[in-house]
C-alpha cells in the first residue's frame, strides 16, 4: 500500500541544517594542550548529555560540568573554563543548500519544522544564525522534556506541525532517530548530505 504524500517536513538541525567545522574544536584542543576530540567526548557522555537535552539542566550548567571534567587534564579550573568558553563561542554554520531547500518547500505550501535534540540555547542559536523566521515550527527536546528517538517526541512534533504522522517526512543524519520516527508512523529519510536534496524534492512533489 502506497504511503500518503507528505504535506509537512521535519528536519534535524545538527548535521542537516546546521554543520560544524571540526577544525574549530581541534584548534582549541591544540591551544590548550588537550588530546584530540576530548571536548566532544566529554560533552557527549550520555549521563552528562541526557539531562540537558531534556531540560533538566541548562546549557550553561552542562558546559560547567564539561569544564569540571576537563580540569584534571588542563591542571587548572580557570584554564579549563576558558577552553570550554572558547570552544562554545563557535555556534556552527547554516548549510546554504539546505536553507534554500527549506525556502522552496515553504514557498510550495508545505510546513517545515525543525526537529532537534537541543539545549535551552537553541533559540539564541537560531537568532544568531538568522533562522528565526525560516521555519514554521521548532520542536526542541529540552523544551518538551523528551528527546528523539522516543515516540512521544515525534507525537509532539506532529502535533506542533498540525499534521498526522503519515503525512510528515522526517530527515535526520542518525539511524536511531530514523528508526524512531518510522516506528511512530512518520516517513523518514537518512540524510547523507546535500546530494540527497534532489530525491527529497521529488518525494515532496510526488
């Protein structure tokens, strides 16, 4: 049985609409004598990450915990805080091809939502990147208290889009999120890069 045509698009933020230059973190790590990749490794430890993604702690508190964990490697708490602050000043970059796609889709009358596991810094990031008016809906895990790939997250996203799951196309760069979306009844596409836009345009136009 053929699926219904999608009338709403739900896009992941990091890895899809926003991209990060790994050279920034690498430069901070070199400057402070840290091992390669340690900033991300500490920040992404699930016990540290999960509370900030569900709104239990703030982004600022999360970064304080990263600096605390980094202090033994740096040898000085103030220096660890400085390294984290320097790393965090970079807020990523918008992928211009994906943004152009978002604008095309909205112009065609399809609602576009941002579906992201993010912290309470998301609104400030969207403003800084000039994205505040580029989306119809923003579904932030830390604001609703549940993160992808939980079914409750996708239920909340579809409600925000005012669109039934069968009519929502979800795009993400993580397999777990894709599996979760499909289990919740959405169409889902695993993002590999801007080369995928041709296929997504065809799906939404079908």
